[in-house]
C-alpha cells in the first residue's frame, strides 16, 4: 500500500466553471520506482475531497485498497480513501 503524509492545513478550495466549490487535499506520497524499490523522497500530490468529506488530520496514512476501482467506462480509477498508518 502507498504511504501518504498529510501536513497541517493543506486543503485548498476553488470555484469551478459550473459555479460549484471544490476542495483539494495535498499530501506527500511515498512512491516506488520502476524497479519496485521505494523512491528516496516523497512526491507532493493533490486529490479532490468529496463535498461532505472531512479533511484528514495531519499524520501518516495508507491508501486503502478500496480506493482503486473500475469506472463505468471500464477504466482503472482511483478515489483516494485514507486509513491511518499503523504506528511502528
């Protein structure tokens, strides 16, 4: 599973062309290289929060397996769902 770090207050809001307000969460994703080994540094990424979804508190999270699904067009998609990472 991918590890994602959330730092303090990394949510931004903006208004879309449709007049709706959207919120995006930023975090740092610990990715793997082509050889399957962890990259030396996490990469900053953003994803949409659902309208009623609370922004996660700062901390370490894992991307839940239920985040990955096949959409109605038959494409592999991701809707990030974060679960707290176990404390080591």
